[in-house]
RNA sequence: UGGGGGAUAGUUUAGCGGUAAAACUCCCGGCUCUGACCCGGGCAUCCUUGGUUCGAAUCCAGGUCCCCCAGCCA
């Protein structure tokens, strides 16, 4: 029985319907056959970095499936490695999951909540002869493990008596040995073709302070030992993870079978998300932050949820993107254009329209009375009258976009050029009469005339113009800083040649310090995107100061002219 | 014959024996007070070879290519 409405707020018809991929097919079958009573999933991040686009896919999948099947999804921190994990990340992860639109209710857990239970399970394994304490040093252990094509060798400690292992394991816990001195290993099969079954390490000695358990422990369970058992303790029915854990599944199942756990969860794997011009590995993202190559985890160019949010992308757009991408088992790299399309499609129906001039060019209307201004009315949304209107000041001195003027225009250039008439949106038709240049020959202003009969934007004689330009009256244009972003990397597959940082795009940030915006934009709420007509979607940045707003370009509008002009 | 997994338009997916569908991208055109939105149209040797079948992307057999695994990371 599916609810099938998890992404009901997806904005575009034709979007992938929630509920049809191989994971959901499995869950459906398990529900139909009664293998499970209720559906319980979990999102299990390790708190060693910020959540990113890839996690969004996992979050939407895990929380989405749970919701659709009337079950629940736990948020569980996989905090088994205190040397890498921090409270900062624990906090940011919760904020980001909530922002994405999901709620774990009372079900917030940590693998560290189960340390005592996991320890008992470990002793159980030892007593059953299924695990042993190994004193082999790391390098020697690596040599004994064999290679992909050659079997490994049994450790000399593999036959250690149960009582001795038990005693040693207890003393490991008591902190009697230094880091790396011994480990607890499962006794499975050193000749297995699956490396994960060659007596995997279950516990290692780590004299490290844990964000939650402090100094209570000197030993910590590995991912393999903690994850499945945590799933079992929480009665997770479907433990969904990415493809690289596929060959851990036999170990996952082995542990579940050999331990007196309260339930038998199953693991399913799907292909992780990859996006062109983007890097989604914690290692690389951490490096970008640590080396100061971006302003922080929430730099709007970062693929982190914090960065995406700051850039102005609504959570609904992210959910829509994930839904469009789908879930499968084949390795894939999604075109970042698909993400941008989802953002536009989400924002277009609702984002209020405003005008902003990114690179101002003065325009003087010669036949407009000096010192006079008037108020015009502009619609806030072209397709939605309910969005209302706002007043716009018109006057003799205006600003238009530098890109909207060419002294020697190519054939298909519809905008302003000497002698050409265009419309100023919601204003008047104006004709360029004269180009004013400075000593260096740079165009500094345009002298134009306007048609007083065209108030509102149309001439009584019905004549047409090819272009409508956005503009601002000098009298009330407000200064603003506008930050334009492009891909952080300059090739679709950063790092393909080995060095990710070498592929950083040096021009990913373009700060326009002298932009102008409508007065109505001065009190725009941070993070809420508006459309600057003809240029894109923008959102106020937290760096904004009173009287000095800062806007981030969330995503540009589709720009057909740019393609035409590029072709020459 | 180390183990595990995957191949459907440029990209991501659907298709589950009945004659390839959608979204994104790209190209052509229409509409337009945003060159936006919107609306038409175009873009597939279903990895390959053979087999089963009236009929195969779907089933079978062989081959090819790609991805993951040798942390006391997750």
C-alpha cells in the first residue's frame, strides 16, 4: 500500500512519479508477501563532513520510501571513528536534513548509543569461536591478507584459545594497550575471493575522545561490525546503501546470522549520484574548505546542501532533481544541466519578478523633462495576476544593461543600437539617438528619445519592437553587490587526469560590486529567490548589510541569444 | 575462471515475450512586454555474436567493455 505522494510538491508535470524503481519494487514485494510488517529505513551519515548532493539522493530515497509505505526513517549517525568526527558536522547534518524537508521524529540515533551492546555482541562472537584477538602488526596483517588473486594466510593468532581472546579483548577495552597493538577479528575465511571475508577487523584500539561518549572507550567498532547490528537493533527492514558496499553484504549477513540480534535487516545497494563539473567526495570537499579554495562548507559554489541552500536553491528543487534522476544500479554521471533545469522549473511558477542591472550603462532620455519623474506599475509575475504589482519610478536618467547595447550589432541583435527602438519593460518605447564615449572610446552613456504615447510599453499605432529591456531609474536604483557563479570545475569530469585541484575553474566567482537593484529588493528575505528579469534567479546572501544587499545568482535563465551570438 | 556488479538516444531513467517511452541537453520552427515561460517538430545499430520463438531490449549460451574490492575509513 503506497501513499505515493512524497514528492507531491514536484513542480513540473511529467516528473518521475514517486514510487517506481527497483528499491521500491523490492519494498513493495516485501510488504505484499508479508516479509515485513512495517517499513523502517535509515539515513546513516558519518559526521565527518557536510551533506552534499549525493546525500540528498540517499535522504530522498530513504525518507521517501518510508513515507510512501507508511513506515519511518531513522536518522542515525555512524559515529564509530572519533578521530574524524565532530559535533559541528552532527549539527549541520540535522539542519540540512530538516531543510531538505524530512523529519525523523523521535528516531534520532547514534551508533555510539549501541557501543555497550555491540561490545557484548563481540564477546558473543569470541565465545562462539567466531572471533579472535590478533596481535599481528598492521603491515604484517596486510601482507597476510593476500591479494585480489591470491588467498591470504591465516594469522598465527587465529587459533588462540577463546579464554585468551576474551581476556585480551577485555583488556583492550580497559585501555591496557596502545593504538594499533591488537584488533578483534572475525574468523571467517582467509581464502575467500571476497576480501571482506578474510577475517575482517571488528574492533580496533583508539585512544581518542569521542564527541558523545567522551573517554569511556579505548576501542571502537569498525563500520562493518557497527552498521548491520545497529540496523538490527533498530529493526530496520531495508538497509539501503551505495554500490561500493555490495561486497560487504556477505559479511553483513554473516554477522546478523551469527549474533543474537533482535531482527534480520537486509541490505540493498543503489548507484550513488555523480554530477558533471562537480566533485562529490568528502575527501575533496574537505580539501577545498581546508585549503581556502572556497569560502567554506556553505560557499554557494559548493555542492553541499549548505552551499546549495545559500545559493538560493529551494529544497523542493533538490527533491525534484533527485526524482528526475531516478534510482538504479548502473554507474552514472548526471548532467549538471538537469539540476539547473529542476531549479528553474521549481522557481519559475512562484519567484517574484524584479529588475536589476548587473553592469549599468547610463541612458539619458533627451525629450523627457529634466527633474521630472513618474510612477509606473509593474507586474510581479507574468503568469499570475494574484502576485500583484509594484510601483516603478521612471525618469530622464536611467540605467540599462551594458550587454543590451551594441554600437555595431550583428544581424540578429534585437536590442539597443544606434537608431534602434526598443521597449523598456513596463515603461516606454525608446530610440537610441547618440552614443556618448569617453576619451578612451568607451561607451559611457546613450542619448535616447522616448515616445510619450507609449506609456506602459505599447505605442498607440501598434508598431512592434523586437526587444524588451530591463532598466532602473537613476533616481531610485539602489547599489548592490551581485555574485555570479559558474561551475567550480572547468571540465565535466574533474580529476580525470589525476589532479582534481588542477581542474578548478579560476573564474567560478564573478563579483559585480556596482550592480543596481529595485528599491523593493532592499528588504528581500535571505535565501528566498526572486527572478531578475532576463538575467536569472537570485537570492539575498547572508553577507548582506543594511543598504548594501548582496545577491547570489542561483541559476541563470535559459539564454538562447547567448547561443546564437556564440555561433557568430 | 580471484570475488562482486553493470551495459536502452549526448545524459539520466522506463520498458518484465507483442514490435522502444519520458525528462534533461542539442538542432529546427512558432508564440511572446523576459531572446524567459509555453507550444510544435527532429535526434536509438536497445554492448556484441549466436540460439529459442510466429514474434526478443526482454528468455538461453558465448564474447566484449565499464565499475567496485587488497584501511585497524565509511
